[in-house]
C-alpha cells in the first residue's frame, strides 16, 4: 500500500503508518479498524485492536500507539494483560453480576431495578451480550449514548452511562479489565431541572377528577391524595403499610434518605380513613396481586389526567413540587420547614422545589396541606419563589 493515508481501501488490505512502528489500519468491507502490531521482550507477536477508524483519527491513533509502545519498551505486554483476564467475561455477565452481586446488596430496591432495566433495555442490546468487557472502548460508549439520545431519551442515555461506568469500575475490581481503563469518560447530555406543578386551574380540575374516580379506584385516588397532602415520594407511599401509621406520623424504615417519620397532616389522616383496608394485605395502597402493594400507576394516572383535561405533561413527582410550592406560597411555612417535611438533605434541594425551627412539624404539615387544598378548591394560588 502507499505511504499516503487513506481512510478506506480494498477489503482485506491494510495501510501501515510510516511514522509509527506497528500502527496499521486494516480495511474491511464496511469499516476500517486500527491495530497495533508489536513483539514482547519474550518475542511473542501481538496484534492489538485499538478502535474503528471512524472513532479514532490518525493523530489520536498515533498518540495511543505511542503510549502502548512506551509500555512495551518498559517490558509490559498490554495485549497480553487483556488475554490474561481469564474467560473473557462478557457484557451479559457484567449485567448479571453488577445486578446480583452489587445492586441487590448495596442499592435500594428501586435503584437495583433501574440497574437491571438499563442493562436489559439499553446497554446489553447495543453493546451485544457476547462482547468481552475488556474490549469495550470509549468509542463504543459514545455510540451507545448517541443511540439512546436519538430515541428522545436524553436522561436515560446519561443514566445508562452512569450505570455502565459503575459496572466498569466493578469489572476492574474483579480483574475483568486492566486498572484505570474505564471507557465511560464521555460528555453527557445537559439536563434541565424540571419546574412543573399543577397550575391553579389544573389543580381544581384535578380535585374534581380524583373525586369522580374515588368510587371505582379508592386505592389509587388514596395514593394521589396522600401525595398531595404529604409531599411524600411515590415509592414511599406505594410501599407504606398500615402498621407504619403511628401517632407521630408515617414511619418509613427505608426511604431514599434513610429511616424517617413522615409527618401526616390532618387532611392526610382524613384521606387515610377513606382508603379501604384489605384483609390479608398489610399495604395501604393495595395492588392486584394478593398481599402486594400497587406497582404500575401509569394507566390510572393517564386516566386521571384525561379526566381532568390536563394535556401538558404532569408527572406524579410534580405533586411533590406542588406541596412544597403551596406551603411556601401560603406564607405560613418557611423554607426550612418545607425541607423538613420533604426530608431534603439540604435547603438547596428545597429551593429547587420552591419555585416554589421547627415550629412543630405537625403545624407545618397542616398549613402546607391546607394550602394545597385551598389552591385546589379555588381559595389560593401558587407563587413561584426563586
């Protein structure tokens, strides 16, 4: 082949870089791939794949090759190190072990489910289940991130990279990859803080829709009322049991911020009384399966939104912002008090919700829940506090 560089050429041929010993670009029918050929001090021949040409420029390939050749000069064997990693653990194996050996042990159940979901839906299908973990490159990760992003899932693309980065960290710990070789060092999508909660007119229609739905689905509407009048997280109310309801509030043994007591406003306690108790089921919000709590709230939430005539996207978590904003807008509750009710780790988090001492927490909870009720019945308004 000519010394002149070309990105493409006849399939089965290669271009040898005249400036970098051993650096070769092998041409295929659909793509070209960079390889580095070298001999170890023991005389063993190595032909190490670097990356596909579309993800590694000539300049970058030369820099990478020089780094590797410098290691070879010191007596190291970069390609051999990868070969010593044993049975070449695959992405499918990483997904399984990350979930079972780490997520289920170290993470909360909801976080563990997300780890499993991201591997199953995005990471494994794109990177291919039989791909060796040691072969994954930064270019592979970039393509995966771009692929998920193009599906309109910018946030999920970022989360997939976060999970894969942790997986690669574990892979290094388990000696599936060389140390300090994590390939998930890519630019993420920018994420905007969501600033959505029900407007006054939407809140009024939402209340009417909840009341209409209460007869046919008292557990789901009870869930919505509790979200509105406590500011709790969806997962906290879904998992809640009747035995956790105590005089001082709802005792949550394992919330996102750890064990806590969720102060129950008088309105929240009133709505609790309206939720039917099911014999043999300890949960407040029961599901279809015997003895289990409700899991999928997407369909009833969609029906509720349609009944209320709310066409602009409103998420379940937006009710938590509504609770915070209503309390702050009432003038009866301070930023610190709302942060306490929501169990935020810092007032900075509460300020986000406040686009939107403790005087007794019960008083603050009552004032905030009443403010929510007033807005929904037309007697108040939400003021965005910045």
